[in-house]
C-alpha cells in the first residue's frame, strides 16, 4: 500500500539510470535501481529485513512490471506511514487502520485494496526479482 501512496504523493523521481524515492515524512531518500530482474534499494526493509521494500515495488509499478491502480493510489495519498508504523509497531494494525480510513473517507472497499495487494504479490512471486548488493 505504501508504494501506491508514494506514487500518488509524487515521491518518486527518475534520475539518470536510477530512481530516488522520498519517505512519507520527506526526511529520507532511497536510491532504487532496476536492471531486468535485478533490483536494488538502500531502504531499511530491503537492506536489513531481506524483502523487496515499497521503494522497489513503487518503481516496478511505474515501469509497468507490477500492477497499479490509480484510483486506489490516489486514495492512499498523503498518509504518514512512518508515524503510523512507529506508533503501532505492527504493520498489520497499520494496514487495518489505513484500509478502514480509506474505506470510510474515500469510498474504496477494503476488498479492492486487498485485490491490488494480492495482484502485486502474485506478480512478485511470478517474476524472479532478486536483490543486487
């Protein structure tokens, strides 16, 4: 979900052969490179927790390699992900709060959000993306 919000917020910029993704609070910038199936990002999730983090997912969406839903992306605009993650320290809780908020305030059904998440996860599994060091 954060990848969709980052796109709507305009926090992704292409610079030469890479992208710069700015955090939701604007205090951090991450470098993202995609070369075929090889992906790199210096965000903490990708570097230290061994998963493909939202900066890479957002770039893959922009490059058309992962599904993207403009309506849901716009509904996720302006969310302070860092504050929520630090407050609740549990991504499942943050995800539930955001889904409820978007459903109530933007009229996006939670099942629609779950659908795009599932589509993205399925595409990530289908591809052989691997992290470059």
